[in-house]
C-alpha cells in the first residue's frame, strides 16, 4: 500500500496556546508586581528624603514631629502611608526620618509579603 498518511493538525494551536497561556499570565503578573514593589520603595525613599530636608530647612512647615510625619506622608506619591508609620529622630547636627512597611504581593508563590524600609538624614542648618 503506497500513499501518504494524512495527519489532522487542526487542534495543535489550541493545545499549544493552552500550555503557553498560563506561563504568560504568571510572567505578566510578576512584572506588574515587581513594578508595584519598585514604585512603593521609590515613594518611601522620596518621602523620607523630602521630610528630612523639610525638617532641617523649613521649620514653619516641619517644625514639630507631627508636622514632619504629616509632610512625609503627603510626599509618598501613589502610596497611602499612615503618618504614624514614620519615625523622626532629631539631633544637634542632623534630622533623620525613617519608615517601615509591609508590602503585600499578588503573586503568592514568591511569598505573601515583603518588608520595605527607608531612612534619610539631613544636616541641620
């Protein structure tokens, strides 16, 4: 018997898509989560830097510990951080502002949370 054997390939693309799609979704969620994590860390860094500078330079806006904490909280763009999360230490030569928070991931296999922190000191003029 001579002749070609005919193979039906009509479902191959659907099966390949079903195998690749979950991996693609996981990869995209990971990229989104890392972006959120980096955004949050940058917001923390920027807020403590701005608050420490404000405390050292602008005593009208940041003359008290509560004022410094409120200013730091307002400078965390895109992230809601309670002003009580900030810690202010003042010395004779510098003012330091620090913050620590727990970041919740949406990708559960890496771990549910990551601890983030930021610290900045500015010399008193």
